C-alpha cells in the first residue's frame, strides 16, 4: 500500500474515520454518507444508493475502494442484462475442443464430468467478487436499468454472498465484499431487494458543500469565482431541464474557468463556457434566457435598472 492515508484491509472503527478516509482520497461525504458507509463495512450489508444522475453515487464506490485499498469490481447494468453476463458462463468453445479431443469410446458421463469443471468457467463481475480471495468493493451500477427478473437473481448474492451453479454446486464468499448498488430512481425497485440493503439517498449538495468540493478539485480558482460558480450552478439546477449539471460538470467548469484565467463569471464568460455544464440544445436556450439574462441584469449599474 503506497498511500499512507489509507487504512488498507482494516475495517474502520467509526463513521468519523470513514469520513476522514474518504476525504483523504478526494471524496467529501456528508454525515449520512459516512455513517451508512461505515455500517456497510461493519454489518456486511449491501448499500442501495439512490439519487439524481451526477451526484456522486458511482464515485462513492470508487472512493471506498481507494480508501479501503481494495479492488473495485464493477457491473454496469443495462436493459436486457442477464446472468450470463453478470454471474458466469461456460466456455463453450473450450468445452467443444475437450469433447473432440476425448477418445471416441469415452462415455458421456465421463466427458460431462470433465467439461463442467472450474477451468471451463468464465467468471463475470458478480462471481469474480464472490470468489475473490481478497476482499473487494463490488459496484452494481444503475440497477434500475434492469428488470425485476434480474433483481430476483441478485437476491441470493446479496443475502448469502453465494452463487449456485447447477453443475458445480455453491460458490460461497470467503471474504465479505462491500457492495454498493446505485439507482437513478428511474423505476421503483422491488421490496425484496430493498430489504436486503441499507439505504442512502444522495442529492445535489448544498452550496457550501459544493463549494468545498470545487475548491478541493480546483484549488487555484479564485475564491470569488468559485463562490459565484456554485451560485450559478444552483440557479441552473432550479430550472426545468432535461439534464441538470452534475457535480462532475461543476468541477469541469471550475477547471475550464481556471484554464481561461477568468476573474469573474460575467455574461460573456458564462455564454462562452455554458456548454461545459449544459448538454442539451433545448436546455441551452432555457439557461441562456433565464440565467444569462439574470447575470446581465446583475451587471448593470443600479441607476440603469428599471425601478
């Protein structure tokens, strides 16, 4: 372990220790985030992290892996994901080659026992996490993109940390992974899944918290510009947009302003750099009209503004 700030494989002893550890790897957690993360490591229960896109759900899993000095195993969910891509599948080509190589007088029973061994098994993310000899952080990202059948398949993994393989039997975890499931809340998840998880809701941070995040990732940005940035981001998020700016886009905007040497966010600077935080054409029109004009009015001399 190269980073002295990390705890390594040790289990943290308090939520404050988790908060300090996450900060040391560049993630600024709220009190509830630190507490639920601590409980997950102590109780061995998965955490369901819900909230809007771009509030740091996936980054939390990455930060926990860095802090705990564990490998991060990620299963990116999508519509139509099945257990062959999530759990395991057999290496059919290798099995076929073995069958062809067997003597022609070999019985099927002998061949069957031979080709359904571990050497013919292709482990996918869930099985890799369960079978790992070292404790890992397992991220099941955007679980709400799958269907209820996939959720049902997950229940054995989340409850008992084991996988049943008909040809081999049960594969049980010898080291308990820290499991995070993220959801953008695009559909309601089943009660059976929720019962097995601790719950954490992440929302867009308060202004002071986001200012701290921006200053952490763009420390050379002038204080007044950073303060103005989070105020403008807050105004943009209040609008009815297809995609409000994420925390990552706040950081990107801060770095862009720093690169451009901006000393303020005036109307011209805002219009020139708006595409860093607004990613839909219709949203750009709304933001330019509502926020851009507001910045322009604020820049007018007091005696030039209508009474």
